[in-house]
């Protein structure tokens, strides 16, 4: 099942490992050699100016974007392997998007239930019980039968989080999940993510919420022009950034 | 009941001269009903077949094979830009006579497809070509990011198509599809030209024998008004049933 | 960080996903922005070429008779004259229908409720009845001559047929006019009203000029449809291309293998006429959409 480690991988090794990842779109090189490790239960935030390749980086991890060179491993699964079993990978890696991307023709509950039933072939009744519990967990009890179009942005984003969790992933990727939200609904989504992090879910976030990153992250990576410029635990990262680019960026956003 | 209606129309004829033979002469009535049945057969079968052609064509058009894409494009272009009546003639006379025929025990030539079947084939292809375009534009209107979300949840290409893309595409293209299917129902009258005994054909037979052109014209107009009306109603019901609260306008 | 960054996805950062705002709430609209080279003429040429060339070759008949291709070439001038007649009928029907349709469309937008209702009913009837039925209607119920101011004007079949085709054109044009006028934002009416324009002035000087461009593609679409429908005149006995095709076939001894090339030739003529119109329409649609 979803938690089963692959051959040769043990929980004490990094759950996600990137080694010298390169990615080009045509002649434009978005990622120019990115390497880092994420350990199980860690919360990692990736920050940086726009166009620095943050979203591309996070999309490479669940093979939505194929990399040009380098290696990515998730629980020992080699993502760059051309014979990659995408289903096996995506069971382990959940993803939440900036634009929620709920399926507009299904209710909130159906959105959460669809993938476990269609993709994993699980029992409908068992899935429904789990889906209801997940919606309650993201504080959307009572909204089960609402369609995405009837929900606010923050509510939709929480349904999207529940939808990902329904697949029981080991790693969650969050791609600027609050960027499209009204300021007043940002908080409710961040609270949900924080709870997840506190429960020990391995999370990777691309975010512009610096205060949130400072509070929740175990480790912060700053990317610019396709490379990791600087990284460290939030305390040191925000207090004493070494690189000129990092300092300039932080002075603009803080 | 039936007798009363018949008697009423008989009296209408005797007092005013309006001769609605269909409503009191069982022979004409049966011809008319047979014609109506044929129109329904043509309409329903061509609607169903053209939907299948449209769905398959749209799938092939977004598929990987260049040859198939080219063929589907060619099919769409040709059938959209030539008169359906000439298509029917081309199929029925042109291809129908070229195809090998079976022979009965006493040596009579029996074509593989009769005129009704050829009408169904060519009308389905005609409307199918439009459906391909309609479905394709529907599929293109589904946001790429929604498909991406399905992929991120582990959906295969095919499953994402079935559970996410198609249901959404169908809703987007329903108004255009409506129009085309209504058009198709109207186009079934062209089968008249190859002597398919549909409503127009039956009604014309009746008026040339009973000499009541005006009356039968009115019956004809009313018949198509009702048929189109029923189809419009069904399609609207369908549109309503598929409407997603909060989505679209 | 630059605050404008938060407002939307950055195209440069995710070239694989189109920047859309809230896809869930995207309006329902069929995207008409199809890539220009979608349906290339070459496909049509190929198929139609097949119809005229390959079929006769496949169906080579007896030795003495002309080959199907030779038959088509021999009769092409006559058949093309017939085709020209189809084009003429379609142009006349389009002219009459457009004229009447604009009037009917404006009547559907009139202030008087009764007039609006009547215009709407007429539009619905003529849009929903099969064109062939309308054609029969006109052919059988319009007299073969009419008397205007004591002068007898004969109405030959083709005139009646033209009239028959202009009825559905009228209804479709009326619907186009109505739709286009409706699509002009209400603020335009309000602005004109505040400048003391009358309703009629507003319509003719402000609204209609704005929607003329919008009406062009659907109007051309109606034209293509009517051009293809003119062959139906053969069913009610008007001599046009399809009638001539059948006559040519009989004149050549009614050989069954001649059907495909002869009707294929008719298909080809219409295709060559209608396909450019179709392309032009799609091109205009795209151009107007992007502005």
C-alpha cells in the first residue's frame, strides 16, 4: 500500500532526493543543477523571486514535468526512469495547485472520493467514510454536496487538500496554494497545512507567505535563476542571510 | 374516441372543404404513421451513430497518429463543405452500385445496403463530421490544469479522459451539439430523394392521390414543428440535468 | 518581492500551464481559437481527387464506351453551367433573405410587445422547419403567376425556388441580428440615451455599426449552407446541377459505374466553392475574437 517502501529504501534515508536536476524549456534553462534532500516528516519551503523555477522544481518531483538531466528519487523510486510507474509515484506524492483545479462537475465529496475509487480501485463505502472524515478535518463538514463553483477559493483549496490526502500520500507538494486566494481566506488554508505539518506529514511548499514559512518550515531554500542560492533553518535563514540576492529579496518581501 | 375524431374531420371536409384525409381515412393514416416511424428511425439512428462518429473522430484527432489525424481532418472538411443531398446520391447511386451485391435464389440482385440503410450511413457521416468539430472544441475548452490535477492524482490518460475531460467537454459543447442534432433531424427529409418512405415522402403520396396539398402541407409543417419541438425539449432537459451549480453562466 | 507577483501565475515560470484565473469559474464558451492550420486544404483535395480519379479507374467498364473520367470531362461545361445556376440562386436567395432577415431581426428587438412576439414566431417557424419542406411549401402553394396592377407576372419554378430558399435565410439572419445586437453591452444604449439619441438613431448609428463585424462570420456561414442547399431544388423539378448530372448520366447510357464520378464531380465543385468560404469565416471569427 501507499506506505510500503520501495526496494533499497529505508525510512532513515531522505524521502525525496534531488541530484543535479536540470530542466530546459526549449533553449531556456529553468533549472540549472538543483540538489537537496528532504527527510521524512520534514517541512520544506522553497522561496524566491518569480521566474526562478520554483514551480517547475516542485512539478518535476511528481513527474508532471520531465527533467532534462539529473536524478530525482522519491522513496527510492527513480522519477527520471523512462519506465517509471507513474501511478506508484503519484500514490506517494500528493499535490495541491495554485488554482485548486477541482473537478467542477463533481461535488466536494465526490472530488475527494474519485481518485481512490477510480485509480486505486478501493471500496466505495470505505472511501466515502474516509472522505467525509477528511472534509471534516479540513473544516468543511456540511459542504460535502456543494459543487466547487459554489465554494469560496479558500474552501475549494481545502477540498483540494483533502482530495490529495485521500490518496494517503507520504509527501505533499504545495504549489503556491494561497497565491490565488483572497487575503481573508489565506489563513484558513494555512491553518490546515500547519495541522498537517504538525501531524508529521512530509511537506514541500512553494510559497510567498514568509511568516508562515518562518513558523512552520524546518528548512528553507531560496532559489533564483534556476539555482539554490542559499538555504538553512528559518531562524538562521531569516536572521543572517549571507548572499546579496537573498538579502535583497528578503528586504523586499518582509 | 377515434371514431369521434374521424367523424369530426369527415364533417369538416363536408362542410368546409378542408380535406384532412389522414385523420379519417385509415389507409392514409397508416401511410402517414409509417412515414413518421421512418423519420423517427432515421432521426434516432443517425443521431446515435453520428454521436459515436463524433466522439471517436475527436479522440483520433487528439491522438498520436498523424495519418489518422489527417484522415479525420479530411473527412471533416469534405463532409462539412459539400451538400448533404449530393453526398446521399454519391453514396446510394455511386457507391451502392459499385459494392458487390448478393443474389437471391431466383437470381435477383439484392444490394448489400438498401436505400434506408444508405440514407442512415450518409446522414450519419454528414452530421458526424460536424460532431467531430464540436467535440474537439469542447475538449480543447477543458483547462489543461484540470487535466494536470487528474494526472497528479494518478489518473492514466484514458481514465482522466473518461472521468474528467469528457464529462466537462460534453457540457461545454452541448449547445452546439443541440443545434447540430436538430439540424440533423431536419436533414433526414433529404432521404426523400432516394425514395425512403419517410414523413415527407408519405405526405406527398397522400396529397398527390387525395388532391389535398394545402391540408397535407399543414400536417407536414405541424409534424416537423412537433418533432423538432420534442427534440429541443429533450436536449434542454439534458442540458439542465448536466448543469453544474456555480459553474459557467 | 514585487506585489504584482501574487496576483496571478507567471507564464515564464510554468511554460507548461496556460495562465488561467480560477479554471473552475471559467465561462462556458467553446474556444474558437483553433489553430489556423487545423484543416488543411490538402486533405480535401486528396479525398475529392480520390472520388473523381480513383473511383472511375477502379470501375473501368467496357472497351467501346467512354471511360468515366472522359465522360466527366466531356460534360463538364454543361455541368458547370448548372453549378453557376446554383450559385446564382444562392446569391439571390441570400440577398432577399438578408434584406428580409434584418427587418425581421429588428422587429424581434422592437419595443412593441405584439410585433416582437409575431416576429419571434415567424423566425422560430422558418428556422425549425426542414428547408426541403419549406421548398415544397413554396413550390406547391405559390401560384405559377401573379397579377400585379393588372399585369400578369409569370413565376417560373426557379424564381419560386429562390423565394423558398430565402425564407430560411431570412429566419437565420434575423436570429443573427438579434444575437449581435443583444451582445452589445447595455451601457452603449445608456450612453446614447444620455446623449439624447432616439431609439432608432441609437440602433442605426451606434449599435448596428458595432455589430456589423460580429455578424459577418455567421452570415457567411448561412451563405455556405444555402449554397449547398440549392441542390435540393432538383427534387422539386428545377433544372440545376444535380438535375443535369442525372440527365448526363442517362445520356451516357445509364451505366452504373458513372454514378460515382459524376456525383463526385458535383461534390468537388461544391467543395471548391464552399471550402474557401468556410476558411474565410473561421479566419474572420478568429480575428474578431482576439480584438
